[in-house]
């Protein structure tokens, strides 16, 4: 049965538009962040409209601290959308399912575009999906369109093209195909260069603890899922299907243990394309903070910037929230370092140590 998936959107009874995070949710609620609200007053952020209603993007930027700002709005206006979740031991935005007025599904929106694209941006999005489908050998039925195009509030001048690809194997297949297209110098696809690369890097440095050199390296060599198609910015978001997720929200209890800085070796990155991105690690060296009595076996990132940033054998440095996890299904406990939490105040990160030697390539 089709559930609430990562990168779906929902509209609440109040008209607010939320983007769903991940595929695992509490029984009666949906984990999501508030992105657009109707009749938003800011002239700077009001660029989207539908059926005569102007929408403003209340999310100031993509990060845990950006989401925290929207949480403050909800606590003031709609406090029942913010709860202390006993399983995660943290305050979260959780939309009650009985407040969901409409569930926007990316694959259904793509089918609408295939029948009748309404404008040049919709037509470009459709052509992009068709090209990726052909190059990667993935059925077009396994793709979807998310973001403002999904919601029909896109602005032809400003909006990006945000694409979803469903299924674990399809996600990796598309990732490898895009890297091949970039490396071969396909005229329609490119990673950012020159002024565009500098702008993207500066935007990231403003909200994340990266140096400008690290940000340039990230976008010029690693971030295959944010690039340009015919000079229009697009993003790719691999999302698991229901039969590929065997976890329930209530299966794990998280216990916070403070912030830590550590170095470790990645041994498994097969889940690093998805939200949250998960890296299985070993040979962990705690550099700062509490050293737990249990082994730290995972790094888990809710910060999309660090998706697919390292592979098996890579040594990484991380700073984030140390958590003790009790897996009730297996009755086992372990520790993980979680990236993208409020406690870190936007200073958490994952950095491959090989970046240090690659700086000389600039």
C-alpha cells in the first residue's frame, strides 16, 4: 500500500504545505517540515502562486536550523503540530494525519505532465525525466516530480526541477548514469562551474560549517544529485519503496548523549543515497566529547548535503549528536552519530579526510 514517502508533500486543513522527511513515521502522524504557507507577507520570498493564492516559502534555507525557524512559527500559530517525541527524545514537527487535506504524490504529478505540460518549465522537466529514463534504463513509471512543480505553484523564472527516482537499485543506477554523463561531457548535463559554482559554494558556507574550498570541492566533484540541465538547476532524490523499508518509527528508542567529534572508516554506504543517509562505520576514534561504553557503528544524516559523500574504505571526520539506540525488534543497543539535529546548532558535518589532499586540485 502506498504510504507517506520521502519528498511527498501534504497540504493541511489550514492550507500549509509540508515536505515529508523519510519513509518511516509515527502511527498517527507524519514527519515533515513546513515549506510554504498561503498569503505570506514577505515580498522577498513570495514567488509562488496557485488559483490566485500567493504562497511564501517560510523555510529560509535547507538545514536543521532553517527547519527550527519554521518550528517557531508553528509553535506560535499551531502548537499541536510540534510535539516532544518520546522515541527520538526530541521536539519534532509531526503533522497529525487527521489534519492532512491532500497528499501530493510525485509519480502522479509526472503522469499529468506526460499528458499535458502547461508551460515551458513543465515541458523541460518532462524532457529531463525522459532523457534520464532512457540513459539509465529505468522505467519512467519509477520517476516523479516533487517541489513547487508537484504543487503547481512553480514560478517559471525561479523554480528548479526536483526529481524523485523510486527504488534502491534505480537510485544507484541513476547515480552512476549521471556521473557518466558528467564525465563524458554531455552537452545537456553539467556540474556547476565558474560563477555558478562560486555562488552555490557561498550559499552553502553561509549555513553549514564548510570552508569555501570544501564547498567548491563538494559541488564540483561529489554532488551529482544537484546539477544543471540545459543551464536549469535540477536535483535528484532517490526514495525507497514500501517493500524496501522494514522499520517502524516505534521500533527504536533514542537516548541523547551529547555532541561528539570523531573519525571513522566507512564499511557500508549502501543506504547513503536515501533519507536519512546511513553509513556503517568501524575503527572509530573519538576526538572530542563523550566516549560511550557501546560501540559507535553508524553515522546517520538528516542533512541532505551529506548524502553519498563517502564510500567503503573512506576515512571520514564527523561532528554531531551522539545517541544510544535501543532496537526493540532485535533487543540490541548500539551508538550512532546523528547529523542534522538542533543540538548541534548547524555546526555538524561529515567530511571525507581525502578532501585534504584534493584541495591541491583547485
